C-alpha cells in the first residue's frame, strides 16, 4: 500500500494565546518574517509584541510586510525572492484569509515553517493546507496545495471579538455549509479512512453553530469572548480547516458553493454580500433541490437569526430567469458540481429558487 501522510496544525485559543508563541515557535529558530494585512496587524501586532516582551522571547521580527490586496503567485514569488537570502527561520501570517494565504505560500517557497495569527472569525485559512490564489485583477486563479498546514495557529479571542460583525456572521454561514456539502457530495460513496474522518468532523461544523450561534452573537455584541463565542470560532477556524485537509477535494464543496459563485456573476452582488452570506443562502437551495424540507426549515431559521439573507428579495435580486441565466449555468456547471450523488439541472435550481422565495413569504410566479 502506498504511504499516506497527513500533517496537522496545532492551535492555541484564548485571550492570552500569544503568550504561547515563544513556546511553540522558538524551537524553529529566531528570525521571523511577519506578513499580514494592514488592519489585521494594526490590531494584532501590539498583542504579539507585548507577549514576546513579557515572555522574554528571543524571537526577532526582522521585517514586517503588508501582503497587498490579493493573494497572487506574483506576490508570493516576489516576497520569497526578496527574502531568500535573509536567513529567515519562519514566517508569521497575521490577519484575514488572503494575508494568511500569502504568508503560507511565501513560507512554502522559502522552505521554512509558517505560524498563523487570524484576526477575524471568518474562515479556515489559518488551519488549511492550501492557499486560495487570485489573479492580479481579482479573479480566482487556482488552489496552491501544501503537504502540511501551519505548524501552529494562535487564536486570540480578544482580537476576534472586536472584528466587524459581518465577518463573524458570514464565517458561520460558510462553516455550516461544510457539513451539508460534505455529506451531500459523499453520499453513496465508499470513503477511505481519511475522507470518512473528515466527513465525521464536518458534523461539528453544523452542530457547534446550531447550538451556540445565538449566544455567541450575544457575547459578540457585548464584546465578551465567552464559551459560546469560543465554540463558534473553533468551528469556523479549526473544524472547517480539518475537514478540508482530510477529505478528498471533491467532498469539500457542492451546490451551496456553486450557487454562491453563480450569484457572484449577478452585477453588484459580490460587492454587497460576503462569501459566507451567499454560501448560506446556497445551503437553502441545495436542501430544497434535495427535498430536505425539515432541515431546510431549521437552517432557514438559523440563518435568519444570524441575519444572513434567506431570499433573493432580501438581496434585491429580481427572480427573473433571463437575468439569472449566467447564475443558473454556473450553479450546475462549476467545478464544485463535478462529484455529486445525482445530476442537477438548471431547471432544478430554478425551481428551488422559486420555492425558496415562496417559503420565505414572497409571492412569486415562476
């Protein structure tokens, strides 16, 4: 049997998470290149500097780099070339997903370990063994896969609790999709151990959010990172990262994400809604197509509570088939639909769109 290797990121979570940086990073050397987003580092850098000082760490941040606006191969290779001869021992990535992905790519090119410091509770980039790479014009380019994710992820909940609410909300929407899409795309397959384990981990992506979201949002409004908020952040950051790392790529996404990418083609939508908002709505379409009416109602109520739009009308998108033709085409023809349990047609998605509008109280004629 051919050997299979799975390497995982460790993590530390709490308002004092950065006090563990020296413990987990110093065995890898001393010289650190810090790559991050401007806002993320403005919020996180003072906590990191304070922790390194108080723990009398020998770690030295030799340079700090703003990653830019997009995670691109050009930027990754520019940074790796610039620091190739600077005796960098490790890379720290701080900020949101694109900052993290740039840091991971640069560390990989330099051949040094990477440690991550997420500052918004919106994605699993800090735990995932890949970078989502874009073209310089902002369009999606490809996934850049690595053998392993970050060595360790430091999740400071005091920073996370003060992020914009929209990112937390969208992060939860994207997280619950991991459960529904993983189980949908894997339906009927005999999974190997790794994909089966990832699918089971995906259960918590929904269970933790369903159980704790309401209380987590209350704590967020109060600016208090209690247990509920921590549980939600772990689901967003850790669970989703583990699932994507364990399962075959064909089990990572399905119709919910395909609908999201379809809606991105509707003028103005991508500018007004975050990825997780659109994916959350996409879950409803997937459940409606799949005839899962009880789960549909449960998820609809959950999304409404989280203030994620549950209808096209809420998103100010007309229910007109002609205007949605590109969206329908992308929803059934995108790469996320290459491995699903049965064929899904444009007619099926259109019918689901109409049903969701009716169920959510908008009288429509399709």
